[in-house]
């Protein structure tokens, strides 16, 4: 295999919008996407508005910002306007959604998998104190999860099926269709953790009839920390009343009434004062991803991750992520001897990747990655691992 570019790259012109990728070998977008150049200016404008407009900024801009930004984000996964609520992180988003579900026997089960992100698994554990029975579907070899196993775990006792679209350890894509179909047939809601999907794997919440979806902006969306989100389908929103609420949940929050009258629109799932600076920064990444379009990002991702797999095979590395394109998210996972030490050594050399116990090194190109960088990172991993062989 040669180190030349394998195909024309119509997305590489976006690279100039991301200063970080010129100073590091950036293969960490599955964990922290590169910062858009525009985010710095957006935050500068925010501080200027705060300084010069003071309390007037709420009526002039800030009060509408979360809904407008949520609509922009929702356009990436075909959400209806007003159906995406912004939070500080995905855990908070799921907590609000799950607070609306009554875990009362006989329908008191939450079905998840052992490979879901620990933050969510800890949240689900806490629901046991509200009467929930947590059913964790086990993994098979290589931390793989079978859709058939999830489907088999769903029955008329299931209140909600809460699973990841793309598994964080090995980048396996779960086919949502049979899971959503079985959940709805059993009368259960679906709650999808899309953190490792949105921005690199196409997702259509209306077409796939997803009920609830949560995620965040740190990774593929290049939005930085502090901007999680919750999608609630208009099909189910009217019957959901979260017990976690705040003053912004009220239909007239500035009336400061002691009793809640829940907003019937975009603020139905809001809680307290929104994190305006995080949303201001995040929308710059959303704008770029929405402008490119996830199908184009996915096509490049598949091409470059396939190139990484070829190098892994040539170098004798153990591949943990799926080979099949339709089963593989945006991340390539390889296990090498002493992977944690290898990761630390490479990060010290400005090679941005990470390590996860049990699977090894995780690396991810994104739309701003050059083909030659794919070759470079795989060679650097090979060389760093060589002394441990």
C-alpha cells in the first residue's frame, strides 16, 4: 500500500477552519473534536454582549438562543423544529427524560447493554431506587453486542430501551431498526445514546422513529464541552412530564409563579438557566457539520478508516473495531502490547489518540484529516509499539 492519497478529497478545504489540526496529528475526534476557528470569535462576541448589553441580552438574544441552536443541531439528524433541548451534558439530558417515566410493575424494566457508556449505566443504577429493574444485555466476543440479544430482552414488562447507537469501546454500530420495532410493539419507549454517532454516522430520528435521543458536542460535532442535548419526538412529548424541572420549564418563566405550568413547546424539557457560552461555542461546530452534511462526512470516514485497517493488517496489529463498513463507526480500535504506555508516549509527541482498557488504542480521522496523516499515525503507532513486541 502506498502513502499517496487514494481519492479526491472535497472536504479537505474545511481543514483551514481548525487550527489544532495543523499543530498535532489529530486522531481524537471520537473523544474531543478539533476547535473551530469561529468558536473563539463567537465567545469573544458573547463576552462583549454580556459586557455591553447586560440584562437586555436575554430578550435580545440569549433567551431564544437554545431553541435556535437546538434546531440547527436537530437538522443534522432530521429532528422536527422545537424538538431538541440543550443541556450541559448527555447524562443530564437522559436524567430529565427518564424522570418522566414511571417504573411501576409490571412495566418497570429498562433494557440496556453492558457496553453502554458508564455514565449512563450509573444513571440507570440509580433508577433502581425508583422501582426500575435494569436488564443489562451482555456482550459477545470482542465487546460486540448482538441486536438479536437486545430484541430478545424486550417484553411487555419493558418501559424503556436505552442503548447506544455506536458503542464507545469498539465503534460497533447497532442496527436500530429491529430494536425500535420490537420496543414499539411491546409498548416501550426508545432512548438512544447517539454521542458516538451524530456528526459522523447518518441518523434520521423521524425516519427511524426514535422516541428519545441524547448526546453531546465534545466529539464529532466539534462543539466543545458543556453542550449536551435531548431530542424528544413530538409523537411522545405531550405525554411526558419530567419530574426534574426548573424555572425555564414554565410557560411564562418570568412570571415566577410558585406552581408549574409546563411549557407546551420547545421549553417543555428545559430545566434551569441555560449555559449560554457553551451553546454559543458549540453552534459553530454544528454549522460546519450541517453545512457539509453527514453523508459526505461518512463517505470520507469509511474510506479513511478502511485505509487504517489495511495498515493494521500490514503491521500485524489486532483489530478490535468491526471490519464491515456498515457495522463500523468513525473510530478504528487496535490492540497493541502495552497500549496504555504507547498512548502516553504518542500523546507526548503531539499524536492525539486515546486508550481504553480491554480494547487498546482508539483513533479517528474526521473530515479535516489528510490521507497522508492516516499513513503517518499508523506508522507512528507501529514504531511506538515495536519496543514492546
